């Protein structure tokens, strides 16, 4: 049975520690979700006091994810998605966007966060024509991820790997790059990588806020210079306009004046 805190937020009954702020819950708060606690709201508000633009970054990252999935479905004909580091369900999750445009799409979500696992049922809804699955695995286990994904996806067919704001949790850039390569190596030619991450070198206030957050004892997230984000796509064919600040990647026609922010990403095809 879920519980409801005094602020009206609903939570499943789990052994999750609610006394320490949690990055996924803070991100959920910035996205306007309800799966967070007062301690997360306090941490999120403290962050925005230093850098109010983080709310725009969170929502722009989510919007980029949706646009890249629409491109994959409508322009590239992709019908299989492997979303690693899923995070908490909010609006327009990967399966919702994909199946809205192609009901037969199949999606595998991967995360090892007990909080996300507690909410995974929200990720397991599917159209009758398609399928969704949730695998409780760690980003650092690419071989196990691919093995588990193969139970739902046909990995001899093109598949889109989704990495949205997860690689910044890997402290060593070379290790993060190797994880991307390992995951992509298990996917066939014609597969895609959709990736976006927080970037360093765009906004000093963002860097100050993130560096301060990393010193609080919460799970750190490391902003990376754009050239390191570009390196994740080595060996792949970037879809124009390449790796850019996410509001500038195929901007929504309803946004007449997209402006760059400290979040970069792109979409690329495996030859």
C-alpha cells in the first residue's frame, strides 16, 4: 500500500531512506512530479537558490528525450528501445512516447535504484501490440543488461540505447565511455544512441551549484566538458546537428527562441 506524506505526495511502502535527499527524487521534483519527500524539496530549493536554471535544464533534458524518440520512431523506423538509468517515472516516459507513435514498440527499462524499482509498475504499462519490461540491474554490468534485454527485445534488430543524464554519475570519464561502447557493441548495425548529459563550460553558476551539491554527501553527478560528451559518440554517425545544447537539437516548433543551456546531447546511428 502506498503512503501519503503531509504534502500530499504518494509513496509505496519500502525501506527507502527518506531522511537524506535523493537525486532521482530531486529531479522528479524539478520536473513537477510528486514522488519526492520534503527533504528532497528542501535540497532542490537550495540548489535552485544558487542556480534557478536547473529547472529549465531538467525539463529541457526530458523534452530532448521525447524529441529524439519521436525522431527514432518516425524518421528512423526504430521499434526497440533500451533505456538504461531510467529514473523515476514522470510524464512522457520512453514507452509512452514510442508507443504513441508506433504501438508495436518494445521497451526495456534498466535501473538498480530501489526507489525506481518501487515505482516500476508505472513503467510496465504497454499497448497490446507492444511490450515493456523492467530489469533491476546496474549500469556497470553491460553484459548482464544486454542478456536481460534480449528476453524482451530482438537484439538482432536495430535498437535505440537511451542514456539520459546517467553517465555523469560515473566519476571516471574513460570508464563511462567504455560502458557506452560495451552496450553499443551488443546492438546490431542500424541501432542508435540517444544521450544527453550535464555540461561544464557553459554556465559558471550551474557548475558552482553542482559542485556544492556533490559535497553534500549525496550521490555526486559530474558535469563534463562538451568534448567529453562528444566522445561518447565515437565510431557512430551523428544525426545532424550533432552534439549540441539540447534545446537546439531539432527544437520544437512551438519554441520560437530556443537558447543554449548547460545540457548537451545528440543522436547517432551505429554503422
